[in-house]
């Protein structure tokens, strides 16, 4: 029984902290480029990568990543230098629809896409 309790405590020590941004007015396809770029990287390296990425989506992803780091440091008392981007994914939010006038009295539908961004950071296990 002692082995089961020690395994349970080791699982609770691995804290994953997340930050979520919902209803972001940007297409998920564009945000996923930045999400895949930072996945698995150390948090500090991911911040630097997003700061110098020439994409509009990088600014939004940077805000969410910095929020996740701040949540980990302030709420869960984790060390910012040891944090790793454990997960970064973008889900599709509701799509706003409108109409765009076209030639000869026709109209075509517009899709204004929104996204839900989730970034999860976790403290890296020390290698012995």
C-alpha cells in the first residue's frame, strides 16, 4: 500500500497550469501556426520566439502564454525558469456570418471566425 500512496503523491506534485482566451477574433488556422511553434519548448524560449515572430497571431498567443506563466508563478508558486509549454492548442469558436454584395445583384456569405486558445505550462522534471 505504501507504493500506491507514493505514486499518488508524485502525480499530484506535477502541476499543470493553464490560461484560456475565448472568443478571439482570429481564424483558428492562423493561430495554430503559433501554437505548434511553441509546443514543447521552455516557456522563456517560447516567449522570445513569439516576440520576434512576424505574425499577427503571435501577439495574441504571447498574451495567453504570459498569462499562463503568471498563473503558474503567482497562484501555484512554480519556478518560471523551469516551466515548459506542456500543451498549446486552438479550438474553433462560434462563427459570425454576414453578407458581401457581389456583382449582378448577388451576394456571398462571409464567415467571421473566432477561436478559443488554451496554453498549459508545467514544471519540467529535473534530470538526475
